[in-house]
C-alpha cells in the first residue's frame, strides 16, 4: 500500500464507545490512540463515561477517577477506588438490559471485562474498546500517540501523527470541523477525509429510539451477528 493510500484515524480512548467510533475502523488502515493529550472532565468528554438507555431515557455510566492537575494526560489518570463502581455498573446493566433479547449472549463478556484489574483509566477503556472490536469482528492495527514522539498541538499534532506512521490521509469525525485548519493540513501534505456516518435505527427496549448510546445498547438488543451486519450497513 502506498503511503497516500493509507488512512489514519486518531481518537482518544473513550469508554464503551458508540457505534460511529467503530464505523471509522472499517474505513481506516491504522488507529492512533490519542493518549498523551489533556484529560478533560466535562460534558464534552467521553474518556470515562458513556450513555445507556433506561425506562426513563438516557443514563450515564461513569468510571470514577482520582482528582488530578488540570494538565494531566489521559494516560496518567488513575481510577478511584472510593466506591464499588464496577458492581454498580454491572447492576445498572442488569437492571436496564436484563430483559433485552441478547442479554445472556453479551453479558458474560462484560462481566469478564469488569473483573479485570486496572489502576490506570486507559487500561480499562482500551480493554472496553478491544472487547467491542471483538464482538463487532473489527480488526485494525493500533499505536499509541505517546510512542510516536511528535510535536505540536491541535491540528498540527494530528497532521504530524499522520505523517509519523507513513500516511497522508486522515479520517476525521465531523465534530472537528469547528476547529479545522485546512491550510495547515495542505502545508503538511495531509488529505482530510470527513466521516460520513448516519446512525442506524434498530429495535430498542423501552419506547422510542435514542441514538448515540454506548455500542452495548445495540449488542444487547440485536446480538452479535445482527450487530455486525448493522455496523457494516453504515458504510456508504
């Protein structure tokens, strides 16, 4: 494969990501895990939380983390042991998905994940990503951005990371358009491809349909085989 044919996706290691996260893996050739950027604990961050569906609507499930300085990188954040969050998460999933058609197929894998010991947040979130990749039958080479030793911030860092793995094409989520600098990518010789993802509608528990939940929602409701098909039907 020629360098300009290789497509790179770069994203922070989110917890139990939504379907669009894995949609990009079906298009890209390498995933750079953006682990050495600032951890932001805010309504915009999905590093330690995601949403599930309940009878009352959306509900966040969150991995508690220890307080850290503002400039702490994602790969340095530690998980808090102040409460039994693992048991809380598992009970929450049981209570809200126990009657889902494929709960018994999916839940044992989730239980194994939660029984794994992890001190660093990134260790647990990456395990959650790997589990979902396995369930979706998605494979992609990965590399940590911290291992690439590139300089720059924001757009410049992204472009430098793309070049660091010998590529010239970057697959970006449309949310990045708000701070996109086209001239910088042009100077760096990097082509930006925008993700074209329309969230699929599938059967859910409880009334109505809520998109952009954790991929667990799809798996519990539709099972492994059908979820794999639904994900791949999102490709244009």
